[in-house]
C-alpha cells in the first residue's frame, strides 16, 4: 500500500534494526528537535495491541478515517492502555514487553499559539516489521506542522532506512523535502549514534528528561506564551543592565512558567485554592520575583546589592530587599511555602537547609550554577568521573536528602547550559521527627566544615550562624581586570616591558628606510622575572596579572600564546571593514570611536617615533 519511495538511505551498519526504536523515541516524543515550529509534544494515549490473527490487515484500518482503537476493539483485538507511559513514553522500552505493536496519539504543540493550532498525530508501531506508520488524526486541517499525507518509516533487514507514502495520495513539495532532507538524515544519525541525543544526564548515570515533572505540556506551552506576551518585549526594551536581555529575560520567563505550572499541579493535587508564597534568595535583577508576584503569588526577593532594573518595576508590585543573608536562626521563613535559589551561588547548598528549618511544610526549588561549600568557599570536586557541575548536583541532592526531602530533579527549557533543577516538594519524615532531623542536618554541616579545616560549630556560635566560617560575598562587585591599578604603576610596568622588547632590536623590511625598531619577542615568564615584586603584588591585589595588564594596553603590545611583542602600528586604510561590521553587530547602539582624538603612543614614547606619517596613522601626532 505504501509503495511510493520518498527517501531511502544507503546500507548502514548492523545498528539499523536494533537501534531503530531508540531513534523513533526521539522523533515521536522530542519532535521539536527537528521541527523548530514546535514547542514540544504531549502524548495523549499509548495502547499496546496484539494481532487477532495473522491475516489481519492492520495497515488498511490505519489509513481509514475511523478511530483506530475503537475499530480494533470492535474487531476483538487485545488492547491494553499503557497509562503509566504517558509521562515518559518509550517505544524502545515497550518493544520488549511482549506486544505486537503500539497505537500512540501525540499532540504537536506549536511555539506560536496565535498563528498555529495544535495538531493530533496517530502513530502505529509494528514491532514485527520494524515499521512506524504516521498520519494526522483528522485530515483536511490547514496546518503545516506535519505532512498532510500518511507516510511510513521502516528499518529494513538489509540495513537500509526508508520513508514511503501511498502513490495515490496528494503530496506537497515542502513535506517531501522535509522528509527526505531532514527526517531521514536525522534518523540515520540517531541510529548511528546508538543512544538518544535528546536525553541528558546530570553528570551521573541517571537520565533526566526535560520538563519531566510537568504533567501537561500543553498547559506549560500556553502559560509560557502568555508570559512572553506580557513581559518579554516590554522588559527587553527597558533593560538597563550590561547583560544580554534576550537571554536573561526569556530565561526568567521560562523559570517563572515552570514554577507557576508546578505550583498549579500542587494545588490541584492537594485540592487547595490559596496560591503559594515564596522568597527568592539571591534574586539578582528581580525579574523572576516581579513575574511571580504579578501573577498573584505573594513573595519577595533578597540580594546583597540593588540592581538598576529594580527601579523600573511598577511601584508597589515587587518587593525587593537589599540584605546580606547569613544562614542562621534569623534567616528562617516559617510563613513561606517555597524557598527559591535561582543561581544563588554561595547560598546554593544552604537552600535545602533553610527550607528544612523554616517549617515542615516549606519546600524548595534550586537551580544551581556556581558550586560553593557551606562556608562560602569554592566547592572541590569529589568524584573525578563527573564534571564539576555534575558532582555539585550530586552534592546538592545529598544535602537535600539529609534535610529529609524527597528529592526530584528536572531539566528546564532555558537558554543556559546549567539547567538542571533540584526540587524538594515533600518530606520523608513526619513533623514529630523534626528535632532528630535537625540534629542530623547540623552534624552534616559540621562534618563538611571539618573537611575544609573550619572549626566545628560551638554552642556559643549557633546564635550567630549555622557555620561559623560562612562569609557572604561583598555587596560591591570587585573589578577583576586590572583597570583599578594605580596609573603610575601601570606606566612603570609598560615602560619596563617596552624597553625589554626594544633591547632585542628587529627591523622589518617595510621600515628599513626609517630604521624603525620593532623589538623582539619575550615569553610571559621572562617578563615576570623583570618586573619588581611590589608591582606584581599590586596587580595581584586587584585580581589581575601581568598578561591582563598587557592585553589592556593592546595598542602597544601583541600578546599571543604566552609571548609578548610590540604591536606594529597599522595604517588607517588597512582597518578591515568586516571587523568593524562584526563589532557593530555585537554592540547595541555601536558608535565608532574617532581614534584621531587620541595621541599616538609610539609617536610620543618610541625612540624612533611612529613609523607612519600622520595622515596614515589612526592616531593623532600632535605633541
């Protein structure tokens, strides 16, 4: 019946048949990875079927307009609803459960819900022939999220992968090209890789699926779209920070969407109407607090320093507080439902502890980024088999488990590489056992402190803090690029390096007439030995180094691969327009610098002056 070949691969390795269902899992349940118009997929139903007899033509029934499951039930097929598969379906896993195949109904969810409607797709899986049949559940709908005609994807025994449709069906060029150039190619790559690329681990052997704790992807998509419309463009247009608004605004909108939907699920599960309260520890620009508060959740944010954006939120809608929070009995929130730690840095390991000690009903959401210990020092990786991030995630989960939480992890859909969150929404112990768990928590903190040579917490110090050595970061961010070093010291270091390079005299052919000394090349190690120790100490005090200082003076020096040489002055006409164009695209409201307003450093300081005439030089030659 499906006799028209749309695309067919060349013969692949022996992985085609055994790894076919892994690739099908990605296509069916992570369709958005190859269809950028989609936000995601919601699985409506999964049924396992067994053939009634060998002569049944199930494919013919599939192509009919009737409901396939209803038709098969009437014909006496053995159908089993796999309800438990709706949250995390897997064809590859069900292929080993004894059925002959599956009937799956998926709903494709568009990113732009204003211009496109969701679309239901029926998938018939035949384990015996390694074939996947797909069609729209209702034909005739104007929607380009999925081909308008039925097609099959089959793994053939000779190691080929083919996509076919029925010769009598009306097809369109766009769908044919997509099936041939996109779907077939990606299926081949997934099969050759032999492991699904759409899955991610948190640095351990456990697999984390994105938005695994969200029950209704359609609801999430709708809320995300609404929040983008309400807060997206308006916040980008007024963004006063030096960070990229396209990243940070939509990242916080996605995090707010996740929390709002997660909290809705919690209220439905507990049959409650009251909206959850929250406190965001280390709230930064406060956008997450603003969105959650505007959506009806009572809460506030705390941070060490005020941001520019705080003054731009509508008056009275956002409670943002400047406060240095030190983990102690004074930093408890007994009336708050959820403690949020969104890139909370030094407070990250403390978030579960603060939630556990605030109240038995208090929950937490932690999205860690930078890894820190209880005392505020950098976290040292314990397991070399894991990345620093993966190892810290394991540590944060361990802290939460010690605090008595039933810990769950999820992967957010945000524009960040650090997108695994840790959630403690319930306790593993009754309220009566709070005192014993509190002692376990303190013992764990003390033990971790001992490992870092920190004195154990004495009875006299508990009033001040839960860890005597914890130090919050400074309220003002220290500049770490040597720009605050005393100018006289900078000039002396530049002079030492410059004279040392000129001592290795070198004249380039184009400067023979002027006999202009371009100097030699020295390694960074050689230069360090030439700089007086008090100057190097001054650089270190400003969190910089010699290389940073020399790179800051890029108009004089060229620093490459650990070596330094004098930068040869370039003619103004040699400035590449493409370089200027790239810089213009990167910098918002870019205004070219008029270098002629600045004096040429070589003209004033080089013994031979500047090798260029003033009209050629990009800088001013006036004394």
